[in-house]
């Protein structure tokens, strides 16, 4: 009797991927025209989501934010000037955001820094200890290069990965200094 599996498949297709989720999982956004005010958690999650979805956001940019009430303060560094304005524009459109303070620094245009960015990317993400991070949708190790100085930001799984990233970044020629600001996810 192959009819039961076929009926189950047809039911799953008819209900769709979201039909059986609990109502709390489906209700991720605030309906338009609602008098409900967005929570701080909602604003933080939505700001993060909008920033990582920016088309020019890459491992060579560092976008940070702070939500205080209904004000969002943006900071960090970007290699493309358009990314600074794009970040501000997408955050302004989030329901509940009343003010955006844009303190994002646009890194200077430099052929030397571009060469260092490419070399740092190959050194860090080309390492067998760290190459798994390159497979993520938004790679968690960000390489910020400003006037020959490198800063590693983001999150790694353990102290060993942080140390390896620092060693590899320091091995690139033409770099004046390397600052390792990587955070370790599991400190235990």
C-alpha cells in the first residue's frame, strides 16, 4: 500500500513549510498598523539581520551596533563607502527605530591595503584549522585593514583558532601590525 506515503507527501506540500510551526515561531515581525511597540530583543535581532543581509557586506567590513530605546548607534569600519549609507538606510526602515546615529568609519582607498586584504584572507581562511569558517554564510572572522595595520574581529569557536588566526595574520608581508580582537565563543 503506497497510498499512505503519497497522502503524507501531498499533505506536507499543501500545508507548506510554515503551516505546522507554533504561532510564536511564525510571528517574527510586527504587523503593519499595530499599536504594539517593538521589544529591544526584536530590534537587536532585526538590526543584525538587516546588516548581515547587505549586498556589499563582506569579511573586510566590521559592522557593530548598539540599541538604546528606539535609537540605534552604528559603528565599525567598511571598505566600501556605499556600505555606510546602505547600513543606515536599512536600519532606518526597521519598524520601531526612531533615530540612527551612524558612526561607521569608511576605510581609506588604498591599493596596498587591498593587496593586504587579499593576502590576509588567503592566510587566515586558507589555513586548514580555520577553513571551516569560510563555509558559513557570513564568515565570522573579519579582516579590517587600515593603512597597513590589520585588526581581526568577530567570533571563533576556541582559543586555539584565535591563536592560529593571529599567527597567520602576522605572517603576511607588508603588514605593520596585527591586533587580534577575536572573541572566543566557548571559553571553558
